[in-house]
C-alpha cells in the first residue's frame, strides 16, 4: 500500500503521527507533527527529531517485536508540553521486516491540559485544607484553654467564646463560598434566563451593605440616569452576589469616612462582550492595588494583604466567584487602580 494515501486522513488528526521503518527512520509525518517538530523530518532518525529516552524506549520495544507500547513524556522546548506517546507495530511477528518499509506508527498526543487541570485541582485542595485548618486550630486551642486554665475565669471565658464564634463564622463563610463557587461552575454552560432589572438589583445590594457601610463610616452613592433602561436576562441570585461582593470589597478595602460610588452607564462596544453593554463601575477611595496584583485578584484565595483580608473576615474567594458568574453571563470584569487614590471595579454585561 502506498503510504502517501494515508496522509489526508492523518492530516485530519490533532495528534502528531509518524510512520517509521525498522531503523527508526521517519517515512511519513502528518501536518500536526510537522507543525510541532519541523518540516524536514523525512529520512531522519526519530530520536534526532524528538530527543527523549522514554519515547525512544517505547519505539525500540515495538521494533524489537512488541505489538504496541506507550509512554508519557514531557518536552521542555519550544514550550513545556506533556505528550502521551503510543507506538503500534505495522507488521505481524511472522513477517520479516524489510528495509525501508513501514514498520511502526508513532503518535504523540498533547495532554498538557490534563496535567495542568490535575495540578490546579491538587493546589486547590491544599489551599482549602489550609484555609479550614487555621480557624480549626484556633478553635481547638481555645477549647483546650477553656477546659483547663481558663475554666473558672469568667472574663476570659467570655472573650474566648467571642473569638471562637468569629472563627466558626469564618469556617462557615468559607464553606458557603466554596459551595457557591462549585454551583456556579456546574451551571457554567447553562444560559441564565430570568428577566432582571439591574437598577433594582443594585439598589438591593446597596441596601444589604448599608449596615456595614454605616459601621465603617462609608457613604454609598448610586449614580444612574432616570431614563436609563436596565432590563437584562440573567440569574438574579448570582448577579446579586456579584454586586454585593464588589460593593463589600469597596467598603472593606476603601477609606473609612470615604465615598463608594456605584455608577451605571451604557456602552456601545466593549472588548470581550458581544453587542452593546451595560457598564457598572464600583469606585472606592481606598489605598489602591499595585498593578502586579491586579491580574491575580480573581484567582481563588488570592489576597493582596492576607492579614488585612482575614481580619476583615475575607475568604479570598469573592472575586473568583464574581469572575465565574460574569463569564456565565457573557460579561466581564475590569479593574483599574491608582495607589493612594483608589480602585474602580467595572462590570460589563451584555444588554
Ligand atoms: N476595592 C478594593 N481595594 C483594594 N483591594 C481590594 C479591593 N477589592 C479586592 N481587593 C483585594 O483583592 C483581594 C481578593 O478579593 P476577594 O473579594 O476575592 O476576597 P476577600 O474580600 O478577601 O474575601 P471574600 O470576598 O471572600 O470575603 C482582597 O483580599 C483584597 O486584598
Ligand atoms: Mg471580597
């Protein structure tokens, strides 16, 4: 059979596919293989094209008589990529391998995304465990003290119980946030259908946060034109969560005695949003955020100032949840900040 007849079919595959002879010389390579490993591969020894001991071993096994073999390899260049290598023999054991005849098929499938997902998952589990352990350790410590040294000290007991309550609340919030994150992720592909009046929804978010703002001596200020149309389709609870989160951050990390402005406007074109959008700016007069932190704010558990966020009862999941909810709504978040002046978190939602 003419090897070249296979090419159109092999070029349709996303994996890199090679055919080699009994000397490991490359006889055929598909488009994907050429794109990754270069154009001048015909006649070249496979190990010269792809220098990797495990890959070589897998090919040699087949050339020495095995029907097939497999390996997982990581190549560092041009970018670090992990491949699943599969080698299959083209001749049966009885057949004599002839020189320069097709002897084996080698395919390399990029599986980096699986590796990365696995790595993210284990980092996430490590983070969650750590975040749960610190309040739990505190609780255990106070329980010990209350059972021992502070048993008959009424004043200490009161104080410790207050701290224990705070720590227990923190765990509760963390678990609540984890649950809503996993719910948003589960719904990621379901388009939200409810008809929502954003103006009303944001007024409700402001009302929810009024007590906190009063405590922090922050003035909440809504700015929107009277005749501005704010009906969109979305998920009521999730969008409520977005604005509560963002306004809460602006109050928590803004300036005491300052103003937090929530401004709603329209925008004809926004990068990353299809069609006209509604823009909601949440503007604070806080300390601002250094530019190197901004791209990382929406990572799970990322906090600029760990101590400050914890002290304010933060879990570091708020903006991660915001980002996922906006993605589900085909919207996006944009952050601008100036040190010493404050930050603006802008939400764009398609109309
Ligand atoms: N308006 C803001 N000004 C300055 N820093 C901010 C602002 N909003 C968020 N940040 C920083 O971004 C970090 C991440 O915010 P995020 O809302 O995800 O977590 P959190 O507020 O710490 O916890 P949670 O929202 O779960 O209670 C915060 O810890 C804070 O350091
Ligand atoms: Mg927050």
